[in-house]
């Protein structure tokens, strides 16, 4: 990747998707700027049983198998004095996974109440790749309209809605389906899952450019 990827975890269900994505990016030494909302940290606690201190972030608290990550830069959700708050800092795109309905709404309406929403707005204004992974069902009319607005503005809405056609045997297969779609959007080659009408060759975890 020429430039870093921004990854934001907000307070929708599905923290596992971002954890898997982040693990893959770090293990492949891809530069990542990470930020997590306080609701995102609550979801991580509820769903994964992992306590995240947003003021004193340690990667091992989120990814217990990793103690150091040179390619990772963490930013607090209220710290605007960071590179990702500005369009002058170049990135290869931003992923919001999961993306809560409230963050989706803020992005759709151009309200930048925290660093995550500001960085998303920057990606829209700079016409860069912005991938939002909402997790909600059923959808309210406002959520549908917000998805329409961000799509018109250039974002990709990529719901946490896995397919079942790739030989699902384990929960991880469903997680990898979505993570593979995100990696595809970032133009990172991967063989996490076998693709439609392909033989199963899901033996490589290496995202490459
Ligand atoms: C355990 C838990 C699960 C939640 N699940 C969802 C969800 O699946 N989708 C959603 O849009 N909001 C969900 N919410 C609500 C959001 O976290 C809430 O709207 C919050 O204000 C979002 O803030 P943020 O966008 O800054 O992270 C959940 C909240 C909690 C505590």
C-alpha cells in the first residue's frame, strides 16, 4: 500500500470483523491508523470480553496475540490534532467497521463530532475510498436514507451480511467473507475465501497489493 489505511471501530455489533481485519493488516506490515469510539470499546467488551483503555491503548488488549505493531498508529476518538483529521495527510482509504447507525448518520449529514466522523468526512471531500460496514436489522427509513446519501457522496456501504456459498463450516468463515470484501475494496489481494465459481483455495491469508 502506498499510503496508510484508516480503520475506525464504532459502537455497532460485529467487533470481530474489525479485529480480524486489523490482525491481517498488522501481520502483513500494512500501515494502519486506528481509532475506536467509546461505544466501540463497549461493544468490544461485551462481544469479545476485551477491556480497551482508550487513553492508554495497548494493541495486546485488542489483539492478545500481538504485543508490538510498528505499522500501527492509534488515535483517541477526540484527538483532532492527528494526521487523519486533515486532507493533507494522504491515505489509501478508510474503513469503518463496524459502523454504528449514529456514526452513519453523522457522516451522511456532515457532522464531525469526533475524530472518526471528521476523518470520514475528509475521505469524502478528498474523494478517497470510504468503506462503511453497518450492522443493523431491520433498517429504519432514516438508516436507508443515510446509506443512500453516503453512497451518493462516494462511500461504499458494505453491510455485515455474509454470503453462505463459500463452504461455510465455522463462524470464522462468515467473518472472513466480510473481511475479504473489505480487502477487495482496498485493492488488497487475498484468498481468505473461495470466490464464486472458483475451487476452494482459501489457504493463503496474505493480503498483497
Ligand atoms: C452492546 C451494544 C451493541 C450495539 N449494537 C448496535 C448495532 O448493532 N448497530 C448500531 O447501529 N448501533 C448499536 N449500538 C448502539 C450504538 O453503540 C450507539 O448508537 C452509540 O451512540 C454509537 O456511538 P458511536 O457511533 O460513536 O460509536 C450498540 C450499543 C451497544 C452498547
